[in-house]
C-alpha cells in the first residue's frame, strides 16, 4: 500500500489516485503508514469482519465505503482475511492481490488457506532444499478470487534463493519485488495491457505433492502468527 501511494505521488502511476485505505483490524500497521503518507483520517477505515453478523454484511460495508468515494479498482496489499464474494462480484476484474511466493493456479503451489507472510517463504525454502531444484521464488500479483490465492496470475517476478538464505533474509529481499509487481500491474491496468500468465511446466511434480504439503504444514508451525 505504501509503495503504491508513493508511486502515485511521484507520478509513476499516472491517472491513478488513492482515495481509500481499509484495514480489517485496528492493529494493522498500514493505518499509521497511510496517514503519514497524507491519506485523510476519514479515508483510512477499519472494517473488521468480527463486527458483522455474516460475510455478506461485511462485504456490504466494504462496498458502501468504496462507493462513497467512487472507487473503481481495489488492491489487496497485506489483506489477510478472505474477501466476501459480493465485493468480488461488485469489482469483478478490477481487483488484484499481493502474494509473496510462486503460484500455479489449478495445481499444487505455495498459496491457499494459511499461506501468507513468512509462512510462504518458509515453505518455499524448505521445498526447494528438499526437492533440490528450482532455487528461486517469486513475487506475485494476481486477480482476486473467492478462494485464497486462486485468481489468475497477472505478474510474477522471479527472485533467486541463495545458499545461506533464511526465511527472514529471503522475505526482506523479495519484498521490494512484491511492491514492483503490484505497481507494474497497476500500470498494465491503466494502459489496458493486462495479461494473465499460465505456467507451461507445473511448479510442483506429482511425486513432490507430499513434500509440498509437509513443507507447508511445517511452515505454519514455524510461524504460527504468519
């Protein structure tokens, strides 16, 4: 979110104006960052799913806040909760999500429920070292879907995994590329040049499915808070 707002402020994202920041919890660090970047307090909101009787009402609150500010595009940057289907329907084709690892839509990959933050980097590190191949990861921008990380990939920037990498060092090195992927996708939307990408070769081989699941479970245990 901060990187996108800065890109708008310096004129890289021409014709794009940030008008609303929504956090799903009052503890989100993005709230302070948004205010420091000049967003008005009335346009930095906390809409907590726990405050609503169901997901539909949660979604209606998001839609109302967006419509009041004439929002026509949504980006999910550090947004951890599952987006209500009515929001996705309202902004069909006009929503993107940030993911810190490689995805392979329709096949086993490093996304899905529980796969966010350091867990993704941990799972990827564990996997490539056990599979002993593809010593790289990816910063990904994708469409938003009703299931976690199932939307089509729009941009993926490959980042090498180094021999002495830790989860923390990999996360720090990937983060700027996560920002860049999101900014590039916004440029694509602004220029009507959006392309969905599909892997020719599966990210994970069938004989590695069990390794992948074990790595993801281990990563969640390693980083219980994400």
